[in-house]
């Protein structure tokens, strides 16, 4: 029986190779880059073409015979990265072992193009939010840049029975931020702060308030200077 997760992983590798190429690329070149058999590559390309994730064009003819096809990125309706994430989630969601979340997050991150090194904490947060968007989430960054809001979770229907899915998402945010090279950390992942909304709360050493004002239970105000 074909392993759906392995299939999605190899398809994601083919798409990543097409997207990373400086110019339209052939089946043979993709086979060499991915280490997959030419026939396997062709099968993945057919699926990616059908989803409009890639397009193809004929190469310049050389001699007799039909010209080869060359492939370039398209504007797909469904991201193969999202398909990979779904396959991994469904597989790991059947296992009541939160310790598997880290490994799953690493596989998700490896399937995405490696995060660029960010020039600032703000850029690190924006790039992480964009990577999550490519996996099917709605994302927004708050004004301070110390929280990423996630809406429209593609896996909301299975979270109640498989809470490990949320652990995977939290571990993925940690991994993506780490790749940016900036000192931004995940302090917590607040799941369903309200229905349909999760919030990744971030730690940033560059954000320090001048002072903090805190009301106590009686309504009295206490104030302290930030250190």
C-alpha cells in the first residue's frame, strides 16, 4: 500500500525544486535534484499541473521529434505544503503521544523552503506568519509584533479528538522562528482564545515598556519601572 505521507513529501520536494530553479526545468533535471525516479517525478508533475501549482511550456526544439516539456511555478489553488501538513496531522493525530509533535513540526518545516535569515525581530515575525499562511492558516501580526494570530485552522474539525495537532503547530512556530536567526521565542500558544482563534505569544528582548501599570483586585493602581 502506498504511504500517503511519503507521497506528499516527495511531491513537496518536486514542487520545491521547481520553485527554486532559476529557469524552467526539465523532468530529467528534477529527477536528478530530488533523487526520485523519472516516472515518479512525472506522476507528481501531473498532479501539480492539475492543481495549477505549476505550469509547463515546450523547450526550444532540437532536431526531430517532439520538444521536451519544461516546468515553472504556477498559481495553484491548493498548496502541496498544506497537503503535506494535512497528511502528517491525520497520521500523528491518531497517536496519543504529544512527544511526537516536535518530530512532526520538523518534517513540516523541512518541507517548506528554508526560512531566510531575518534582519530584525519584526522581519522574523512577519516571515514566520507568512510561512504559516502558506500552510493554510489565516495569519495576522499584532501592532507590537509580539503575537501572531491564527484563524481559519485547516484542522479545526479534528483538534477536539486529537489535541496533539495543536502541539505540532506550536512546535512548528518555534522551529520557524529559530530558522530566522533572531532572538524571538514562543512564550505560549493560546488555543481557541475564542472560537476559531489561536494566538502565538512571543518573547522579544527588543520590546521593553518604559513602565507597567497594574490595577489590583480593589482597583488600586500600582506602578513599576521596566527593567
